């Protein structure tokens, strides 16, 4: 269905909704007035004027019901629910009210509510019927206008929300593109240049027999430093910008991240079946940006564990529940103290980033030791998916 068809369908739904609000609101109010007036005439006025008591209640109710039907029918025929101009809405309500008053009076004559009514009685019934119908139609029109204003406000808010989401998505995609390009540049171009420089230095050392031992030692030191920069600094910076295996999926990226921890720290990765289902490499429903956020959460938790440790165990839990990716990282290091957490810490900045996309992040003390970092990342491709949190299979880092 194209955009034009969607717009037409939306307008048709709006018109149906406006019609229901106008006609139903008017009918309910008018029917209430009609029923109350009939009871009043039959039982209250009948105590004072014997002629009122002689007319059966059903006749008054039937005459008033005919008037209510006429009021609603005229509003329908005139298509008042399609009108947006206030003067035309008022004109339609007045026309329907006049018709209602005349039809009601005619019904009273037909149902023998009045016999030889005086001009005063006729005028009072017509005027009273017109006022009651106008009030009822006015309430219906007011309900229609209120509905339209509320609908316009809701749609304006939805448009603003969509614009914000599109802007955030564009920024996220641009960030991913820049991260990937810089990471590839570091890992490719810069590292290759360092390899070439290292080879030239080695060739100088091999050819230059006239170098003194001090100069040769200096060149060897330069080579060692270049090797460290190439293997550690450049590669680590590349991984920070764009985690390795991220394109393959969330689980491979987290597994690679845990694999870089020191061997003295035991790691455990628990992956729910929901994650395996939605992040399947063949048709993943988790975007690269959502994976990157999840990996950043795990990185932040590991950084905190190493900084405030020493942690002996790090456990990562991944699950999908209610249309969101749930990430939970536990460590058994030093017990987390919320009062020592800085407002400008990496965790606080990561929390702001998650809130920007509708997610949340919370860090709390563990069960007697360490800390627990939990994050919820909404998945755009999912809508209200139900699952049991952290109910998947458990596997070591190397076999998750």
C-alpha cells in the first residue's frame, strides 16, 4: 500500500471516528433530556395539571424519541461531522435543532399528546424542543472539536518523535561509519606503515656495520617501541573504535571481548535462546548500532571490574525480553559503593547514551561482593516480544 492509499485510509478512519463522536454524543444527551422531560410532564406536572396526567407516558416518550432521531438524522444528512469551519458547524447544529423541534411537535400531535393546543403551548413546546436539541447538538459539536484537537496534538507529537528518532538513527549510523573507517585506517594503513618502517630499520641494522653499539641499541629500542605501538596501542585503539567480530553478531563480539581478558580472570557467557534467534547471522534483527551499544555496556562493566577489582570472575548474561535486549554483567571484585560513583564517569555517559534511544542502565552492588551492571536496549525490529529473562543456555566464553 502506497503513501496515498495510507493517507486516504487514515482520513476515512478519522471521518468515521468524528461521525461516531458527534452523533453518539448528541444522541446520548438528547435522549437523556427527552426521557427526563417525559417523566417530568407525566408525574410532576400531572400533580398540578390534571390534563398532563391523562396522557400516557409512552406517548410522550415516543414523541421525544422521534425528535431525537430527527436531530441525529439531520446531522448525518448534512454531514456535519465532515465540516471543519466553526460557523458551518454552528449552522448545521442550528438547522438540525430546528428540524428536531418541528418534528417533535408534529409527533406530539400524531401521538395525541396535545388536543387543541393553544398557540402559547405550541410556541413553548417548539422553543423548548429547539433549546434542548441545540444544547445536545452543541455538546456533540464540542466533543467533535475536542477530539480533533486531541488527535492533532497526538499526531504532532508522533511526528516530532519520529523526527527525533530519525535524527538519532542518522547520527548513530554516521558514528558507526566513522568508527569503522577510522578503525580500518588504524588497523590497515597505519599498521602497514609501521610494518614498513620496522622492516627499513631492520635493514639498516643488518647493513650498517659501522654503527656503534650505542646507536644500534637505540635503533633496536625504536623497533621494539614500534612493535609495541603496532601490536598493542594501534590494535587496541582499533578495537575500541569498532569491536572485532561485530559484523558477525553480538555473541561473537562479546566472546572476542571476553577472550582478551587476562587468563587469571574466569569468564562465563550466558546467552538466551531469544538472542540466538533474533541475532542469527543469516537474518539478524539486531542492528549494528544496537550490537555496538551492547558491547559498550560489557566493556564498561569489565573496565569497572578491572579498575575497582581485583575481580576473579566476570559473568555476562544476554537475553531478549519484551522487545528489548537485556545485558547483565556481574563480577566478584570489591563491593560496589554507589556513593563513590562519579557523576561524570564512563557509566554515567553510557547511561545518557542509552536513555537517548529509550534504554536504561543501572549499576548496583552484588550479593556481598562486586557489582552488577544491567542495561536494557530497545530493539527496533521487535515489537512486544515475550521471553523469560536470562533463561537461555550457559556456556563458557569459548563455546557460547
